[in-house]
């Protein structure tokens, strides 16, 4: 039976999650971040808490925006070479959404160089943040149960068909700075305190579901969406996790979610600095991962 290595792009936030995930043996393909004249590798070089504090108080952010860059070809090869050296026959790579950039395609390109040496499956998770990381964590659990790669890929496909990520941007500043919101929409959005409720669609693109006035109303609307997706499903059959950039909006979310029957059953996980580069330090949301029951077809 093949020995399977689980790999995840650094945006999966596994390193920012609970301590129990640190010894799973997941390897990482790391995204680069350029900030204040320096280049960092996501994970070892940036403390996300400090990073978001810096963003919140950044002087002249339009001229000092952090930027992201894909990993180098050699860095990806290094991760695959390590798997071979450790005796693995197969690797499953969980990548951040293609809808957010070309990293997944680059990993697939590098993987072609390993045909005949390492069987590599590259999955576009169509999400980012801990929503992405949960797939890798669950894959490790399946490897430990003795599942082969085909079964793991089928289970992952089922989970991806049902996954949900929602978030609320309390301020539009970074969406405007990054050019994702322009002109009259940007001006009116700021003036009216518009807060978009965002989600990943089935194609892995992050966009607004609707725009709501004031952060509190937007958070409430997000809670309604999440409660609707969960329905009467047992907490044993899903993982619901709060996720956030800065803590300010998270505190408001905790205050109101109970009114809508929303009860997270996993520790909060901070979003990766890569996410913060695009959305800024004022986002809070939910990762919702469904666990397939035995009565649900694979």
C-alpha cells in the first residue's frame, strides 16, 4: 500500500490553529509576502497577530500595502523532494483557491516533473484560510485510518461540495486600496458604512453575497446564512469555526451569534497574513466543514 504525504499551502492556517495540529506531519508550500521593504515567508517569518496590528495602524496604507507572491519553483520542488527522501510514494496537496491566484496551477506544473517518482494529486480546495486547512487535517486522519488516496480524494470531493465560508468586512479600506472596490461604489460604501457579507462560490471566487449597512447588521445576516446551512444537522456532523483577521469584529460576532442559534464547535483560528493583505484587519467570519454521515452517499 502506498505511503501518502499530506501537503498544504501555508494559507491553510494549520500553524495558527490549536497545538494538536502541529505534530500531524503536514508539510507546507509557503506563500511570500512583501511588506515594509522586506520579504517574508508565510508561517515562520510573520506573527499574524502582530501583522494585523501593524496593518490597523499603518501610515499611508495606499503606499505601503503588503503584497503577496507565489512560491518559487525550487521551493515547491523542495517539498516534493523531501517527501521522496522520507519514503513517500504519493502526495496529496491541498491548495488555496485558483480563484485567488495562480499558486495551484504552479504546483500542478511542478508536479509534472515528478511523474514516475512521486504520484502527486493537487487539489484546488476552492477556498482559503482554515477552510482549506481543515481538508488537510481530515486527510491526515484518513491516512491514519488506512484509507488509500482514491478514497481520500472522494471524501474530499464530497466535503468540498458542501463546504461554506462566510465573512464580513467591517471597513472597506483595504478593498479600496487593493482596487477591488472603486469609484462611486467605494465612496458611497464608506459614507453609508456599507459592510459586504462575502463568501466563496462554487468556482472558488470570493465575492459579496449582499451588502448591509453597519457591521452589526452584516454580522447578523451572516449568522442567518450559517444557521440556514447547518439546519437541523447534529454538531457531530460538522466543524464550525470562527475565523478572523483583527479581533475587534470577532468580539461583536461572539456577542450576537447565540441569538441566531449559531454555536461554533471548534476553537477560533486567525486568518493567514495572505488573506489580510487583501481584506485588511477588520474581517470576521465562519468556516463550515461538513462531515459525511454513513447514510450520505459518497
